[in-house]
C-alpha cells in the first residue's frame, strides 16, 4: 500500500523537476529559475539555473515581513559563561544587516570569501548570515583548530576578511584564539585584508593596528546593508573536510538548491513546524551546524538554539534535559557519542526525573553509526521516537532517514530506515553489479544528486570527480559499506576502508561494535582491524565501561569475546579487546579508528587536526602495548 513517503520518493526520482520545483515555491525568488535540474554539463549537475535568490532574505527578512518579527529566532544558552540570551527575528535582522555593513566597510562584496573562526556564540551565526546577505562566500573553521590547519584553509579560500573571537571555552578551560589566528596568518601565503575580532571578557585579544577591527566598535558605527541577489548556482559557502592527501577538500554549497532542500527537510524529515523550538546540539564549524543550527531552522521559521556547553560536565549528565525543558525544545538532533557519554555517567537515566520534557517529541541521531544499545537506552528513557539518520558533509542533509513528516516507519535499531526522497541509493559489489538484499557492498547514489548536495569542490573540479565519481561511473561514492534489506531499510555498517579482511572473509567492524555495545557494562566501544601476519587482519576491540562497574576488566573482555563468538561466529576471529577510560574522537564526536589502527600496527601517524584531546593517544598506546600491540609489536 502506498503512503506519503512512497509517493514522494517515487515522484522525486521520476519527476525531479516537478518535485523540487514545487518545494522551491515555498521560498522567495527575485527571479524564477529557467531550469530546475540542469544536466547540460554532466557530471556537474546544477539546480535552479537562472534563478536569483538571497539565502539571508529567506532565513531572516522574509519572516519579519510576514509577521514573525517578535518570535524568538536564536536562543544562546551558554552554561560555561552562565548566559542565556534570546534574539527575536527582528533582533536577528538588525544584528545581521549591521554586521553585513561591517563586512562591506572592510571591502567585502559578492563572491569574496570570508573565513569565520568562532566559538559557539550567536555572533558566529550573525557572521554567516551577513556573508550570505552580501553574496559573499563564508568558510567556517572550527574555533581552536591548529594554526597549520587554519593556514591551509586560508591559502585555499583566499579570504578578503577573517572573523574571529578572542577565545573559546571548553567546559572550564579558556582557549585563546588570537595567537592561533595570528600564527596561521603568518604561515599562510595569502594574507587577509582585515580581521574582525569579537572581544570576550574571558580573554582579551591583542589587536594589530591597521589590520584588526573591533567587533563592538565596528557594529556601533555600521550602516546596515541590504540583501544582494545572487544566482541560485552561486556558492553560499565552502566547508573543508579532511582529504587523504593532507590537502583539505573544500565542499561547495550553492544558494538555491541548498535552501530548497533544507527548508523541505525540516517538514519532511524532522516534522518540525514554523514557530517550534529546534535544537541541533553540534557546532557551527561542522556541517550539522551549518545545515541545522543556522540555515534549515531559520529558513523554516523556527527558533534555533546555540549551545555553548557539553552533554556532560556543564554541569552534569542532565545538561541536555535542562536545555530541552527550559526552552521547550520539540526536536533534538545530536551525535550518538553525546548519548553514550550521558549513558556512561547516568546509566539509569536518573537525572531525567528532575525535568519536564512534555514538549519534547523526537530525538534524531547522526554523525556516526548509531548502535542499537544507545538507541534503545534513549528510547526507553525519553519515551519518544529515536531516529537514526545518515548523511555526510558532502551531502548537506539526509541520504537515509525515517521521514517523520511524511510517514513514520517502524524503527529497526541499527538502520537509518530508508533512502530519503531524491536519493537513488543502491548497493554495488566489487564488479559494480547490484547486490541482492542483505548482502554488504558499497553504498552509492545514482546521479544526479538531489539539491543541497555538493556540486563540486572549491577550485578542484577534477578532484571532485576523482574523489567521488570515478570509482563507480554514473554514481556518487559514499565511501560507506552496508546493505539494504528486503524491506528497503538501509544499514550502514562501516566506511569501506573499515571492512576488514580476516583470512579472506570480509567482515564489518560495525556489526562487531553492535555486539560489544549490547553488553550491559559497556558504555562505548570501537573495533578496528589490526595487522596479523597469518590472517591479514584481526579485529581488536576497545571498551569504555559504564560508571559504577566493579567487575574486573578481564572478565568484561572475556564476556564480550564470547558474545561476538555467539552472535557473529568463530569466523570473526574476535579474541582481543582492551578496556580504556575514553576513546579518541574528533570534536564532532567521531571516533578516530584510523589513528588507533596505526598505533596498533606500530605505524607512524599524524596527530589529527580535529582531535578533541591529544592527551588520549598515549593512553591508547599504553593500553595496546599491554595486550601485545603498538610498541609491544616491535621486533616481531
């Protein structure tokens, strides 16, 4: 029997012009498009060619004009500074138009690039929207990124202006940004004309005369700037993602397709209505922050939250519940790692009892694989649907999701449900032939990609083809492995390079992680493939135990080894695991499995620029050495 999801999905593939053209009419266009899908220059598909738009107008000005001026647009909640502040849509228009005036006074015009290097403060949102207002291209770099990494992004984007803050705050630790920024500019061959600096009281920055501009002073003197119409196919932003060559890849997002897809997704995927409070607990430096802290909620007329805090430690594992209750959040989107951290500190969810979550409707998880144990824990404690969905920096929004605004499917833990409308998702084997239901292969998307995805890489068309399109001609390579079952549910098991080969058997580390995570004493886990002279690779597990576990580590290891043997079988050859206090992660919460594998195999590795805490790696090395890996393998 057909349902609204099925109808939308089939139409999105058979009639993309009609489907997305209809969605685009919910937004303001200075001039209509001449073509919805332009396939005249394959594989560089473009959406809404000929159309003239402004993303900022659709996210801010339009709502004030339509009567939402007094509605909250942005709530800034900062437990690290003890601040809660609300900006209405009218306030937001004032802040954004004035900061656009500041950028214009620094010489920024349509097409110029602006690098934003900011903590989680509302001024970061104002700066992004101000760039969009002028038709400038912003590139947000996570605040606190290493100077060398920031320098490579400066050289690639060649910004006319940089926008930063004097410091960021990680729980209780103040991180001065200005020395990192100055060092990056010194290293870079390209030099920006101006640096606009937001002074924060926790650490005042030393200003360089003639180059640095004080945010507060410039805003007080600014002349508000109007929106500048741009082509729908003009770039809105560049977001850098790590490249295998060490040179970051600049993912480009256009204006027209981006705003159409994101506004549509708020209703169709998240089932969020204008006026409701939506919270993406991420950072503006990541794609989730771009798509679902800034653009999608504001395009849809929602109230969005800017949270400068952590899931635990600011002050405790009830931080998320406090925010949801205080601000009447209907929908939360975060990474599974946040919930594993909460679960580890408060295994029985006792802190939930302190808060009234009656407005809360749904939890969405993405950014890494959502293990069934975490999904079940969240569902059992929150008593709301817990929706796993899958997407990437490159895609900008969901490849696969339980589209709650179209049709709610039964949840299968471990699956992000079905391909979202617009996505012709398939599974291909090593011969590029379709895999039968249930068989693991490479997850690929038949071209064209839907609106909102990357049309190319910044100044690197050939690299775009080589990175994403060359291996499977006619398809976008997600670089994820998985399968689609007989009901059409998608299962993302691992990155393709995380499929390990044990004596000729291709095994999913994700499947093993599911088993480890199901153990009642395990809060978080990871599995890598470590080199083995006999079998090629052997799986190696890392376990973080829940708070209060008194059982000996060796006993837990013995039990998880037996669990894998029972549920996957002896073919998995899972015999080794080690208990660690924490796992090395990026600041967005992704586990650095590749780095752990290099340590295990006693190979040289580069300290990842995105690592949350470099001090974790010596602990991992020590744990591996104790079970015969890392330094313990020397001389074998």
